[in-house]
């Protein structure tokens, strides 16, 4: 019997053959930006997945920026275990990767592996051409000279250079990462949808589904878009699905960002502070209607990508690939979208930035769990062990993640923040430990080289997320919350101690056996 036809019993479901695994992803989409959680947003295809699957309503990313979050998610390890802590970080040595990346796991498990869109592995001066790390079919909506290039991948800049240039011409005033004030204000796009990077990626994915599926293997399909991340240049068809008069009133209360992990990072990184102040200077002077237009275009971006998800899922259904499947949807982090006194983008450990949408759906979801809102604390590092089990591949015992379809329950969720990566000196880390009600953030307001001399200056933030969801009232120094604060600090310390005791490698004369048997 072929490996892809072996029977297994997983999550209470008897699987005759390995299910197809469909991994859908957006970039910088807030945790509640799907219609089933926010009726103002139009995402019918994600809503359908949610109603036929499980929403993990308390999921967090492990770092509030693209490169470390995505590396953490794809390798199943925390950023500090990988050494990929900021957007300037990379893994240099392909022969010394700390664990198998997800597409390589799928390939070893007998899957055809096809990846379309952003992984953001990035690369450095030692490894100028990183491989696709397990993807047999690969298409990326960037130019070959970008940091996102992967050796052997079809690049939009090679296949459709005129379209990519048309896109870049429209966004030329949007700044680095398309995230200056112009990028957030956006426009009604005049670029043809197939010449948007996400439009090109969706087209390549649909072409593959028509022509490239291996009939003899289960499919691992990864489809990852660049938006709703700014810039907000939205195709008219999707912008017109919203009426600016229907956008709820926006609140931008004045908030002095003092004595927080965010203010200390801005003190160490004048560029980050200036970027924030420049955006605020422009956006704060807009009319209320113009500010609502920013929110509208962010939501319209979500709707546009949801439409592509629908096209791909319908094509998979035509091909019979949804009859036995698991479908996962998530994003790499969120966007502050004006909270905390006109803060946009991410780069902090607050809710809008660090929480992510996370859905598991598909035919192998047990009937009794469909439509379920799972309130367990989930992390993006849970994806690798979950999908590894579904694929019938052994789970690396070094990984800190849990099986999302299992019954295990963690007591808190972890994230870390080490600055944006363009600081002149490396900041000390800020660590988050989040429970359903309370969130702890601890940090030392200095550089990493000075941290050992400044431990007595450790600072903290503590928020009651039930009564203060916008995290404006820091309870860390309130003696009425001392016991809660100390309990969360103890849990955070021991969580990291146990995670780092396993990885990098748990050296023992018996190998992994003590972990596996514990």
C-alpha cells in the first residue's frame, strides 16, 4: 500500500488516506477581520470555512513582524530558538537549519508541495539564493533581486515585468514597505488586478490547479498573499462593496506612550519614532470621513483576498481535492490601525498587533467541532505539529507547539519583541505572557549589551483585557494586582525555561527518548 493510502486514526476521525492540506494566509490581517467576528467585514469564503470548522479565538503570533513570525510559524520554533528575531534576521546555512521547515515535512510525508506567494524566508550575504525549502512548485510575486527570492521559483518580475512595474509605479510614494501615510491612505487602484502582486500569485495558483496537480499524491498547497498589509491601493470592484457612511465611528484618544516597551523601542530607534510621528502628523489632520476611508480600504483588501480564496477553493472542489482535506487559514500578525494615538502597522505586543485569525476547517474536522469557537490559547507554532500529525509525519520533540486538534491546553501564550531590526544597537527583548483575561509584558529599557548591568531596572506592563481591551491602563505597579503579576511572571519564566530546555537540541545520552516519554 502506498504511503499516501495508509489508514490512520486522528482526532477521532478514521482517515483512509492522507488528506490534502490547504494552507491559506494573508499578511497583517487583524484577528477579528472576518465576517463571522465582525459583521462590517465581507469575507464570505472565510466565513464558510469558520462555520464548517474551528475558530481559535485566542491565537497569537510569536513576534509582531513578518520575517520572525513567518520563520517561527514555518519551523515551529520561537524566534529566539531560531535566532530570527527581527525583520533584519535570516537563517544563513541551509545544511544547519534548526528543524525541518513545514514544506519539507510535507514532502517527506509523501505530499506534492506547491507554494504560491509570500514566505519571507529572506536571505543574507552568506546565502544569497535560499532554496524553496521543500516546495516543488513555487511562484512569488516579487522581482528576482528582492530579499524574497528563492532559487528555482517563478518570480513575477521575470514572468510579468511590465505588470510588476505598473504596480510599483502606482505605489512609488507609499514609502518603505508601503507603510507611510500615503500607503495607509491608499487609492482606488488603476492597476489591472492580474498586475497586482497578489492577483498574479492567485492566477499562478489557479493555473497550477488546472494543469499541475499530481494525481498520485496528496496535495500540500500553500497560498499566501501580501495584503491587507498596506498599501491600501484597492481594486474598485472591492472598494465599491463598502460605503464609507457605514464604517463605524473611529476612536483615536490621545495617549501618551510613556514607560512602555513601545516607548523604549522608539527611544532606541529614532527612525521608528519618526515613522510613527510622520504618519500621525498626516492622518490626524484628515477629516473623519477620510479616516474612515482608510478603514474601509483595509477591509476591502480583506474582501479582495477572500474572493481569491473562494476561487481557489472552488477549483479544488472541482478537482475533488476537498473531499478529504484540512484547510488552515491564518495571518502573520495584525495592524494597530490607529489605536494608541494614531499608531499604524505592528512592532509592538499589543492586541491589534500580536493577535491573529486562525481557522481549521475541512472534511476531516469532526462533526461535533464544526462551527466551534475554541477559546484555548493558541500560537502560530502550533501549526507545524498539527499539520505534521495530520500528514502522518513524526513531530519533532524539540518543538514548543501543541496539536490544535488535540486536547492539550496551555496556561498562557508567548510572544517576543526585539525591535524592528533597523536599530543601530540591539535592544533588550520584551516578552509577553498572555492569558485569556490578563496580559503581562516585561522588558529592560536598554540595549542588550547593557542588560546584565540593568536587571534591577526591569519594567513591566499588566493589562486586564476584559475591562481594558485597548490596554490603556497599566496595572503592573498597582499593588492590588501584585499576586496576578507575580504569578504571570513565574509562568513566563518557567515556560521559557522548559521550551529552551528542549531546543536547540536536547543533548542527552538517550537522545529524545526522555522528552517523548515524559
